[in-house]
C-alpha cells in the first residue's frame, strides 16, 4: 500500500440536500429488487450458521484483514466478512489457508463472496439478527448524482437496519460520515461523529489513508433503544 492516496474530490460541500427526502422514501416504499441467484446460493451456504449463533458482519471486507482482527476481538461470535470482489477475497483465502496450516486461523471467521445488497435483502427475508455491523471504508460514491449508492441512502437501507446490532461506519470522507450520522438520527439511533485517533489500523484502506495524512471519521450507531 502506498502513502499517496488522494483526498476525496466532490462537488458536495455538505450533506446532500435531498438526503432526507430520499431516506424517507426508502423507509416508506418497499424495495422491489429480486436478489440474484448467485447471491441466494452464497447466502444459503451460511444462513443456518448465522441463524444459530450471534454474529458480526464485516460488510465490504475487502481482503478480510479486518475480518480476521474482528474474529479475535469477538471470540464468542461468528464474524462474517462479505465482499463481491473475488480477487480481494482470494488474498484473504490464501492468507487464511496459510494460517490454518500453521494452526493459527480462528475458527469463528467466515468469508463470503456475495453482493451485499443481496446479502442484506436475504438476511431481512430470513429475519436474521446480528450483534454488530462494520462498514469499513465503503466506496464513497462522491458524485452527488451517485448519492443513492452510499449505504445510508441506498434503497437497501431498511434491510440493513432490520439486521440490527450496532452499526459502525469508518470513512476518510467527512461528508459520508455526516450523512450517515444524520440518517441514523432520523431512524432513532444515536450515532455521534468522531475523528478517529489512529492507533492500530484495522483495515488496509485505513492504513493507506492514515499513511496519506487523511483524517479518519467514525460513527457508531447504537442498537435501537441504547
Ligand atoms: C474501499 S474498499 C474497503 C475494503 C476494506 N473494508 C478495507 O477497509 O480495507 C470497499 C470494498 O467494498 C466492496 N464492495 C463494494 N460494493 C460492494 C457490494 N455492493 N457488495 C459487496 N462488496 C462490495 C469492494 O469490493 C471493496 O472490497
């Protein structure tokens, strides 16, 4: 990883002016997209384990470095890393097999090749509940016209909320974090925005952004009622 990552370039000067209206629409109107067959197949391969025990979701886990760290942090939970990039997951799979040969792979982590929109839709359909969701450096989609691709403004938002648990967002784009915090407040979850002191990077992107001198932002939306 290089320490030369560019800051986010965007025409937005603050949270998107249509955010509230878009979020309200997603909360009001059901999302009619049908999950893909591949997504269903991937989800079915792990659904029984997810229903049987508390689990933690690492959404967009990339190479899975964070999934491994989280598996150590939550030894009593299954930690599930989900990503649509088979290339990135391949890196983690090889590292995992290497650790397994050395007897050092935690048995409470699992990596799943799956489109996250499929995953969240199918998890909502199956009424699954998790204890914690991590959204670590999601793709920012900084063009205003792409706002609905950001997770808090995506039509899958109700399914993300239905999965439950605390939701932790980390990003190097302050506006993404502000929008996320606002959205969580509208759905009744406290999600204070904080600038993160960087001690031990949890993910490769976190390491790269920190090394490039970017400010890192974090919002933890507590479970409803907390
Ligand atoms: C900027 S990278 C961050 C990766 C990792 N969390 C980190 O911090 O190093 C975003 C990751 O999200 C994944 N991703 C983006 N959209 C996705 C989607 N719709 N479904 C599944 N994975 C997705 C990408 O493949 C990529 O690995």
